């Protein structure tokens, strides 16, 4: 959007909204409360805490990231992509 790549923005929107393998979840008050607790407990950034709270609430098996700092979270298994890919 910043670069005015409207066609690329539309492609991302289509992928995210129409993919049968991607689920979109509403932000509920319960998730927001969990996110605030994770933010306070682990010092997470707000977007990270919301995503993790949503994954926990949805009973996800794990959370993929490339942010090694998120491994501090104990409520869900954190998988760091760089650690999974062997050079």
C-alpha cells in the first residue's frame, strides 16, 4: 500500500480471504484479555500478543514465527522457521 502497488494488495487480500487453508478469526474480548495478559507477562508487542492469544484460543497446535523472542511463550509451542530449515 505504501508503494501504491494496488494489484499486489488485491492479490494478498484475495489469498488471505479466499484460501481454504487460511482461517481468519474475529478479535473477541476474551482474546483481547488473553493478549493483554501475554503482553504483560512476556513483554510482547501488541500484534504478537494478539496473534498468539488467537492461536491459543483456537487450540492451534503450534505458532510459526521467525521471531526467536517469542519462544519465551509457554502457552503454545513456538516453532521458529529458521530453526526448522537446515542449511
